[in-house]
């Protein structure tokens, strides 16, 4: 679908993709998407937010021949059989990025990426889950992607803000100048975070939570001096409906109460 859209709109410089469970914060509806791409270097082909893992539920892709080739490479990995676990398309994007970091050969001055296990990263099903996932307690390759980036030297002093997870300096948007093709956009003093995972209030990032009541969803720490707010949210669509479509709500909508056990609920309240 993305590649087809790119070919059918060759007059467009950029293509924006979002999952169907993404929505715009009503308070930022006036902000044009151009605000997020104004200063993106010309060597960057794909833009994502500062969220753990190669989160593909919102992407901005440069619509030139290199951008279209990147999407072809992404699709090829997705269909190769080397991605067998969640998050599938985002795990394939992670493998694509790691391949481009690890090694390539030059054929007629064209980079050909040949490594199937770059930085020892795999996303395969096995009984023990050691290669990616299994049917029991290991279900996603998100953490494996961040661990591989740390092995590559893209380390960060701070863990994820809301959970004890490893988060690389790449995913935090700290090393954009050292990586070709991929770019992470972060919140600034005049722009909100491009995407927040499972934020539960309209007016801040720190309300982020998940269905098992762990504060997390891969959200990074808020940058010093930046706006504590978000442009796109993942899940929690009813915040949009209540605040934008329902005229009685207008601006304010109350917090989400996570669906979880009473023990986890107590932990959630204590953390907050």
C-alpha cells in the first residue's frame, strides 16, 4: 500500500503513513506536518518518532527513488521468512536499519546489504524464544532491536523513562548525524513529540501507560526545555472523540483508567 501510494503520487515529496489506531491531538490540529520536516537533512529517507523499537505505526517517507527503494527493501525483508514475531513490519524495519549499520558490499557503486543476522539480531520463532519469540513468555523482538543497537555502540545513560527497558541513543534521537537514511524527530521548545505511545491524557506525555498498568509503551524521557505534549497518539482513540467530536467536552477529557488487576492498579497509582 505504501509503495503503491508513492508511485501514484510522484509529485509529492513525502508520504505519511499512520496505523488506523493513530489520531491527532485536538489541541494540535492547527499544526501542519511540514513543521516536522522543515530541517530534515537531504540524506534522510524515513522519519519516525523517539519511541522504543523501530515503531512503524507512523512514518514519514521521502518519495524519491531512494525512498521507494528503501520501501522495496523493507517489503523484501518482511516477506523473506526472517521475521516471524511481533511486531512483524516494525521488526522488518529494525532488521533493515541494522543491516545498513552493519555491513554491505559495493556492486557498481550500489550498496548491497547481505548480512541476515546483523549485530546478532534475529526475529525468529523457536521453542525457547532465544532467537526472537515463542508461544509462552517471549512474544516480541522490540527489546532485541534495542539491545542490538546498544551492541553497535549506540548506548544511552538513561533507561526508558517509564519502565526498566534498554533504550538506545538512536531511538532517543541523539545520533541522527551518524546514521544514513533513518531519522528520529524529537520534541522541542516549539514542537510537541511527534508520537506518544498510549498517552492517557491530552496534555502531557507522562501519563503514558499500557493495558498491564506498567507505565511505558516505549516512551522516551522528555527533553529538557521541550514541550510536554504530543501530536499523534497510539491507541486511546476515545480521548479524541470525547474532546473533539463531543461538544460538551470541548477541550478537557478525563484520564483513562487502565484495565488491570487491583494489585496493579495500586502500583499504577503509587507510581503516579
